C-alpha cells in the first residue's frame, strides 16, 4: 500500500539536469569529429554550468533553470550546424557564437563562486545572486530569440523540451551522425536502451497503403489548414459514419508535403479511443508532447505553457467522439476550448456523426460520403491484380455502399476467394441481418463486411484469431509496443496460455482486421466496437490480461520512477478501461485488481492527478473487511481533488462549478476521517480535519472552518507534527484577515511565519508575508505593505512559485496605482499579467486588465481604457465572477460618464448595480446609485 507521505528522491529538476548532462556529454563527443570548434566549446561550457547548478545550495531551482536554458540552446545549435564546417558559417554568426561561448564562461565562473560560498556569505549575497540569475535568464532568452531570428537554431526540430527519457540521447546521436549504429559505443545509451519511450504516438501513423477517392477533400483540408498562417483559428473537423475513412483522410493530410513543409516536426497525432473523459484526453495529449511539467504546476498549465512556447503546431485528435460523447462533454469541451485559444495551434479532429463540438470555431466541416465506384475499384485492385467478372465486382461494391473500410476488408478476402463466392456469402449474411430488424443501412453493410472477414477461411483455420482480436478490442489503445521484439514479449506475457497466437495475429493482418504501427497492434474503431458487441472476451483471457497489468503496476517504484513510468503512463487508458469493465460485470473486481488500481491511482497522483480509478474502486472497497484500505482510498481521492482544484479563495468564489466539487470532497474526507477514527489513525484524522477546514473556508463558512482547523491543529500538536500545526495557524490567520479582524490576523500570521522559518518551510513564509502585506495595504500602511510584498515576491521567486510571484506583483501594482505612481504601477501589472498568463490563471489576468484600464482612465486615455475594461469584462463573464464583473461594469460606467456618453454609462451602471445586489455588496450598489445621480444632475445642467 502506498505511503501517506511524499516519497523522497531526486526532484524533477535534478532528473532533467541529469538527462541533459548525459545528452551534452554524448553530443560533445560527437562534436569532436566536426570542424566547428565554437560548438564544441559551447557544449563544454554548458556541461560545466549543469554541473555547477547541481551543486548549488542556494537558488538551486533558478540555477537549474539557467542550466537547462543554456543546454537547450547549445543542443539546438549543435543540431542545426550538423555536418557544417567553419567556412560554411558567415562571420556574423561566428561572432555571435563566440560571444555566446564567452558569456557562458562568465556564467559558469559566477555560478562556481556562488556554489562554493559558505552559508553566511550566501546569506549576505542573496539579493545580488538573485539579480544575477535574473540577468542570466534574460540574456539566455534574448540570445535564443536572436539565434532563432538569424536562423542559427530551429526549434521545430523538436529539441526544445527535454524530459527524463534517455532515448533523447539516442535521437540526438542519430541526428548528428546520421546513423543510430554509431551509438553502440555509448555506455549511457546501452544501459537504458530498452527504456520505453514516453511519447509513443509522437510520429503520426503511416498512411493506409490503399488510399483513393479523397483527393478533393485532402486538397481542401490542406488549403484550409495553410490559411491558418494568415487567418487564426482555422480548425478542421472531419465527420461521417463509422468506416468512412476519417482517420485515413486525416493521415493523408498530415503526410501531405505542403503540411510537412509548413509545420516541420510540429505535427502531432493523438488517438482518443481510450480517452473516455477530460482527464484522460489531457493525459493522451501530453503523452505525445515533449512536455516538462514544472514543480507545482497542474497538467493543464504545463500543456498551456508548452503550446504557447512553440512555433506553429498542428494537432490531430482522432476518434474525438469517444471523449466528447462517452465522457463529460462539458469538461472535454473546456479542454478543447483552451487548446484552440492558443493562436499558433491548428486543431484537426475526426469524429463520428454529423456535428462538431461547439467549443471551437471550425473553418471547415468535411462530411465524408461513400467513395465513387472508380475509387472503390482502385482500392480493390490495389490488393488484387485482376478480376474476371467486373459486373459482379460492381454489384459487390454497390452492395457494400462503397464504404472505404468495407471495401478494404472485402478486397483482402478476394485474395483467397472469388468475387462470386463473396457475393453469395454477403447476400446470406445481409438477409439474416435484415430478418433481425436492423435498420441502419450503412452500418449494416459495414457490420456484414466485418463479419464476413471473421468467418473467412483464413480466420477459421487460425483457432486463436478471434480470441486474440477480442483481446485487442478489449484494450482501447491496443497492445502497446515500440518494436517487434517488444510486441512479441507483450503477447507472450499477456496470453502465454493462448496457443497459436502468432498464427492468429498473422491471419488477422492478412484480412485487414488489425494494423501495426511501430510494433503496437490495434484495430480500427468500428471493428473494435463490433467485436466487443458480438465476440466478448472469454474469462480465461480476461483474467490473463488482468494478471499482466497487475504485474506491470507492481513493478512501479515511486522512489525510482524512471523507465517503467513511461510504460505505465502510456498504458493508463487501457488500465482504466480494464478496471471500468471489471466493475460493470457480475462479481466486480478481484482483490488483487482492486489494490493494483489503488497503486495506479498513486502513480497518477504523482504524474496526472485524477480520481477516475478511485471513483470506480471506492464503492467496491466497501465490500472488503479492511477499513484502513477504505480510508486510504477516500483520503487519496480527497488529496487529488484538493491538489487538482487548488485555486485561491477568489478563484473558488468565481467558479460556481466548484461548489459541487467541494461538496464531493467534503463527503469523501468526512468518510475517510470516520474510518481513520475507527482504526485509531490520528495523523489521518488530523489531515482530513485540515482539508475539511480549508474547504469550509473557501465556501465562506468561517465559524465551521475555524472549528475544524482548531481541532486539526490540536490533533497535530498532540502527535508532534509541527508542519500541520503551523499550516492550520496560517489558515486561521487568513480567515481573520478576510473577516476584517486585522490585528488578530497579523498576530496569527506573524506566529505562523516564525514557525515556518524554524522548520525551514520557505513557501509557508512567503505566503504569510504576502498575506501580511495585503493586510497592511488594506490598512493604508503602504510602505510596510510594499516591503512585505517585495520580500514575499523574492521568496516565491527563489522557490520557483510563479503564481505567488504574480499575485505579489499584482498587489504591488495596485498599491502603486493608489499612490498615483502610474508608470511603475503599469510595469508591475504588466509583469503580473504575463506571469498569470504563463500559469493559466485567467482570473488574475482579468484583474490586471481591469487595473490597467483604471490607470488609463486616470491618465485621460479614455478609448484605450474602455477597450481594456471591455476585455476584462468579457473574461470575468466567461469565468463567472459576478463581483468582479460588477466592479468592471461600474468602472466602465464611470469612464463613459467622463466622456459624457450618458446613455451608455447609465446602461453599464444599472447592470453593475443589479450584480452588486445579487452578490450582496451594498457599498457597490451605493456607489452605482451615486454615479447615476451625478449623471442625472449633469444632464439637467446641460
């Protein structure tokens, strides 16, 4: 059973640096053979900076960021200059490279001095070191941009993001040397040559071998996508019934030369067959993207940062009907909306049906129809050299309604059976189907063609073929593998009891029922759904499959997450589908699968927080006589929900949907607390009480929140957990602040800050400083407020908390605005807005926009002020923050009043007054009434 506390081990930054160092070493060795000495020198300097960053004690996170930026730039430079001599590079670029190498040397020397200082000197030099690191980061960002503009580096090669997967080393070697064979002497690669690649679907699958009759649609799609370079939000939806060739068309577009020329390596294909929820959809997407998830970032934030940091990108989401129709369409739609909101991203979806999701703007909807007779014949003759009876062939293809998948399947069968024989079998099966009352003609034709393939002689001879196809269909993502060798191993492990499995696989490929891509085995969505309906997986095969995944999950070691992590991440869709199917059958989950699903939930908590599995297994856990396990499941669900929706208080108020989630969290935490109480686990009780108090505070139920937090604090105190005590103390201080009890709040927060300092919790100290600064601001103690907020901002910066930095910058900007120091206020608010944008905080961005609009109004910039306030108003409306929307409308009314636009001003102020009344803000209502009265007086006077 997973431990309750976070596992110790190297941080993500340390693991990333370790992989970078290996990559730099290998690349530097290869660069020895080149005639570009400045590349070799720059790589060596980058290696030294990485080594220094790994040993730095203070500002470690920021030094790691510097090292990663320097390494990424040099690796991109090395790749871009592969095979070139010094004479091939012009003097200007040589000069730039020389200066860059010199600057890297300076950074390396300064970082070496920084890491060798004793603790007192590190303390005294803290501010100057932070400033130096900021200058280094700014220099590296500017240099990267300069190199991109000069063509010296090309980020489209896909090297801009480096995770912990050592296969990147092999990729770099392949690129630099032109051959993977030269890597055999590299010990680092040899040690991890079998490490599974996290990005299993990075390269789109190949086009179908027989693709005909869609030339017009391909041309239209390519033209529409390329128009996105001048026309933003040019997204494409390919629609139609099952088997109509939507995926084939999408692949034809992705492999079109004009698309490759336009997007380079930034073309991504995501199969969504197993993404039956918003969480799984995001998981599938980030699996194909080389995303480095920052500490403390949620997955959507990491995705947003990646998308906004790359050049033009084309993302294809195949079989999008699975998440959108089978999952929570609202949540899936929100994910889609966030992706298409990034201007440089073009999205192409394939989806069964006639309607596309409303959350995106589709410049074109391609609704596929059956093929022409000529195209159908081309597909048939692709697999068969001749046909003696063309009239019979026409009759067969017409009977198939010229559905591409049906034509393809029958074409495979015609290699071993005559067209006349196929017509006879077809008519018999079609008659039988009609007698059972099936009504959908196109779907009938497709199903008959699938059944015709399953009853063919070649399948009937291979005794295990249908069982193997049922097993492949049972897994939405199929049998995942990177190579033929790994495929055989997976088959061996999954179905070692199934005799003739390899002959069965050969037969399935021969009739076109399964397909392979890079070693992985899958089947098309229409075939999968038909097989699941008509040929359910036998118990012996299902149990073997469950045993395989139980063993796979048991190999996961949280203390050493490399290697098997990527395999588990890629298999998460299959595992969730497996558990879901088990819960739906009579008897439910076995005890082994139940506990394996719980362990998998811990893995997902560390990599992609979701309660999908826990929602399935918690009801099942109630039948076990193991209250500790039940409590652990409930507590983990509460932790994940708390982590996933860890918004600030203002954000929680803004999102009305959070009320339902908070109610769910309270139920789970209350159940977990009761279970912990019964088994005598006081630490578990205290944690649950603390979480319940936090939720009650977010819901403005202050007395109840204080009661629970006091209980939790006392419990933590009795078991000797200082961290838990001080966290409760901090929250109690924040509650007093919100209630306007400033002196008591300051006292609690000062105590908490001191205790955080004693236990070495920098984040807690920074949060207390921020709260103290905001309290002093409210009391008009501006100098003291600025001092506290500056200290908090620096602490947040040192620990890498970008949201905390942004919130401090926002408060500083608002204070400076009140002091009428407008230029400095604008600078702070612009910085805060950019930070909020990077972490995906829409509410923070909108608040900064509103403050910037206020400043423009105060400076007399009325048109610009109105424009900015209207943008903020639109954001607040989308977020659902009624109070902020009311304040924004009131500001707009006052600005319009200053311009003597009386009718527009009255309209805005009346709307604001209604909203203030709705949220119970009497002061806001009074201010609106005062402004309306002023307008009436001015109109009368004029």
